[in-house]
């Protein structure tokens, strides 16, 4: 897809922006805000400060823990999900729940719980501090041990076990996941693997790679706290050093366009279309 004058071509990734799970969560949150009051979300609904701000203007207050939810409130469960303990607390308080957990994240939680119940040592491929991973860990917290590893080097330090079961944070890179699978195969007598990486994640990453190979400047749009956007920026940066991870069009500097003839644009799964359009307009203006 080309934008702007022939002097500078702009290529936008076809899959840039909201994935299914984020679009669903955002729609559910705005719909709930229009009919429920008071209402809050347990953590930001999605990793887009701009969307969270708009929800705040609709009355959705972000709280960090269940104790911060006022009695009688409705509570939105974010797209990344919450821990099993937090969901139990919500139910104990009798709060009205709008469960916007991405169905793919739910599936990862269910697989982790099943592996634990079946006696496997559960290995989760992902970022330990990420809320999605913390949620998956909580569902795997049965009688067996749970480990979180981010790469093959960390996986190589895992103890040997008779039965190991693997799941992945939904936004992981497949190559990284497969390397960890190979390490765990050598550490176990029995290995059960559930590939819980979302197809939309792989699609975005593959498109981003292809575009980064052909451009002089690459923009990756999305929240700085968004794991999938940060991963897209890293993937593009390894190919094209002139990769910029931005949240809004206002961050774009004119000096970035010196001797640039082709610009690539992609966006994380939590980035709304209106933010992408603003960036495209700004890039086209500066590329004249």
C-alpha cells in the first residue's frame, strides 16, 4: 500500500493494528462503560495509553488490585487476563464481571492448568513480569513445579524431569519457542507441547520482517509497555537500524527523513487505527 508522493514511498503492513483479542476487549470495555456505573478495569484493558485514556473519559477507572474495586462496581478483566487468585477475589466480592480476556490467552491458561493436573513440570515461554505470563503461571500452580524462561539459555538451566509440558506467552516469536522445545526435549523422558502463540502475532512479525528489509526507515507504532509492539521493534531493528518505536505522530522528528526514499509502517496488536492514520499523515507530510 503506497502513500505520499513518488519521491517517498510509504508501505503499511496489512495486519498493522488491533488483533482479534484486543478489538474484542476494547469493544466490550466501551460497551460496558456506556451501561455500567461505577466501572473499573483491573489493570489497563489493553497496552495502549491512548485507548486507556479514552476509556477513562468514559468513566473506566484503572485499579491495580481487587481490593481497590469499590463494592457494587463492575470490573473489566483486561485482554491479558488476570491471575486465578484475582478472579477468585472478584467472585468472592460478588462484583459484576466483564471478562475481556483474549480467548487465546484463556486457552494458554487452560493448557497450563491441564499440564499441572496431569503431573507435568510446566514451562512457560515468556516474560516473567508480564501480566499475561503471571496469569498463566497462576493457573499452572498445582502440585507440580512451574518455570518461566525467556530463551534457550534459560531453558538449558532447567532441571531434568520425567515429564515436562510447554506453553507460550501468546506474543512470543515462534523461532524462540521452537529452540526452547528442543532444549526441553533433551531434558525430559516425556514432553508435551502446546503452541499457544497467536497466529496474528506470527503474521505481524513476518510482515514486519519483509517490510524492514526493503525500507530506509521503519516505524513501529504502539505502547512502550506493549510486549508484542516492543518485540516487533526489536525484530525490525535487527534488520533496519533506522527503526523507531513510537506511540504517537507527535514523536516523529523531521530529521529522521534525511535521504529516506522508502518508509515502512507497522503497529502492535494494541494500536488503534486512528493512531496509525495520524502517523501515516505525519510521515506523508514530512516526506514531501
